[in-house]
C-alpha cells in the first residue's frame, strides 16, 4: 500500500518505528562513503601487472620507431590512437591522445573556444552571453566547467532514452548564444541509462543557429558494462558517423579515457572528432605542450595489446561491480517498492544508480544519512549550480564500499527515505 493511502495515525506509528531503527543505526557508529564514483581497491588491483610491463631494460619504442622516452608526437603514438579509436569506434585520424584525464580535455576544449573561438567564429569571451544545454541529472564536474567559464546553463530533462530532443531542437535552432551541450550517452552519470538510436540520430541532425555549436559527447562509460551477456549490454549509435551522415561532421567532440579501466588519474584520455576539428585542436594544443605521456600510452597498449584486450579486462571489473549494484538494487526492491515514495534506475553498466525520493525530500535524506554516518553525493550536485528544482534526486555510487557495507548503506538510505517521506506526508494530513 502507498504511504499516501495510510491514515495519519498509521503514518505516525510507522514513523515511530523508523526513528527507533534510525537511532539504533546512529548509535552503532557506522562510517560509510558512497559519495564518489571511485573504483574499489580490488578493481585497482586488476591492473597492477601493467606496472611490470616495463623495466630499465625495456625497449620503449613505439610501432613507428619513435622513442617514447623523448619529446614529440603531440597527438599520441599510433598504437594508442588505434586502441582508443577502436574503443570509440572511429578512425585513428580522428583521435588525439591527451594526458591522464578526459575532464582535462573537455576543460581545454571550452577554454580554447573561450579565448580563441572555434573555426574562425568569435571567441566566446567576446560575446555578451554564452549558453549551454545540460541534460539533468548529469555529471557535476561537467557543470563545474561551464559554470567556471560563466556560461549560462539550461536544464534539459532526461527521459528513459536520453535528453528531451524536442526541447533541444527548438532551443538550438533559435538561439545562437547556445554553444554546446553536455552528453553522457552511454550508462549516463548518474542515471546509468543510455541514449536510444533515435536520440543519437536527432542529436546528430541538429540545426543549431550557432555555427560553433559543439556536442560534448562524453563517452566515459563506453565499455563499462555490468554484465557479460550481450543482451544485457547497452549499445549506442556512433555519433561521429551519424554527424557525418547528417552533414554535421564538425559538430561533435567525443571524449573517453581509461580512468576506470586501469587507474583513475593515471590512465590515458582521448578526444575524437572530424579531421578539421582535430587539425584545429592540434594547432592550438601545440602551444600548450610538446607532447603528453607517451610512456604511459605505450604501457597501456603493451599491456592490453588492443581494444579487444581492454574489453576482456572490463569483464573483470564487471565481476567486481555487479554484486555491488545488485546488493543495492535488491535492498531497494525489497524494502521500498510499493510505497510510492521513491524510484530508482537499474543500469546495465556505468558507476551509478539514480535515486529519486519524494519532491522536497532529497536534501533531508542526504543530511539524515550523513548524521547516521553515511556520506552521499550532495543533494543537488547532479544539477547546474547545485540546484535540483524538485529536490528529489540522489546519486548512489556503489563502486567503492564492499557488498556487505552496501547492505548497511542501503538500510540507512531506505530508513531515511521513509522518514522524510512520512514527515512530508504528515505536513498535509
Ligand atoms: N566523465 C564522466 C561522465 C565521469 O563520470 C567521469 C568520472 N567520474 C569522468 C568524465 C572523468 O573522467 P577522467 O578521469 O577521464 O577525467
């Protein structure tokens, strides 16, 4: 029975029981962190052998004979470009290998547009207004970049199959100050859902008023499935191909990295785009650096051999992550289903579950969890300016705690969600 069908007395009785449970948890002195999507230490252990790929005797030449110990090769060694191109399903000529983080490449792409403009268009710093589309809930660090540059962010609701394309088409066609959109097309952060073919096609066929409009296609979870069975793996259409087909070859920058394949902060990152965009980026990048860490690029390719090797490695990550996601989802299904007070996503991959509580309750739930010893991502964080208009979304990051800890964590979350919902309902009873 839904909580909103309970009588006032029954709700009060239920609340009393829940507070007893809550206080017991609080007194137990539990300490849990579900705030960031970090791989667990057991996942980091999976890549330790990569450190043995080289020693002081190793030949550190790339496939083209280039000595990776030295300066040069701005856009990456050929075998790393091929490996990342295969992961992003494009050609090596479309790829630039960057440094240790894709977020850095995204920041730099906006920074370049801001100071120097894109393909001869006015630098964004010289415009009165620059606006950006932000599918929500989304990745807080994306919104952090656009906020940092003073770009006005516009919320776009996310549906089950991707962002609201009617709204996007309408907005970009009319407003030339809209210069871009953040997209996490596969296993989104935080919903874990993926864009349908129709959404990708419509995105690729946009007719923006701004010539320098760019889709920032952050394919951070391109190969991060939770299941080995193909039917449980999401697939998305290739945006670079679709943009080309739609005559919008230059409209997209795609990003990926091995942060959640090997070591976050010590992986390799890549940007992929049309040859014209790649040429422009390289020209500007050559002022910024002589070249990125080619030894790390070579280390990654020697270890994995190719994209197939990377995908096999990802199955080992999935084996570690799957029981964690399942532990949380099983608890939510068992303890929260049928009360009409929360909904949650059931992703096939990625690092997050998106959890929606009753409107006006998310902050309260997050605070109550914190007081009971569990840190969650701040309520509102997955929204531009940290403001969730409905105060209902909570990002669950199950990757770091152990499955046993996640059972405790879910218990706390469930109790707090119920308390917040009942107190909200009692306001109007
Ligand atoms: N994009 C998304 C959507 C992410 O979730 C993350 C990591 N949480 C990143 C980018 C960061 O990737 P990188 O380490 O390559 O900067």
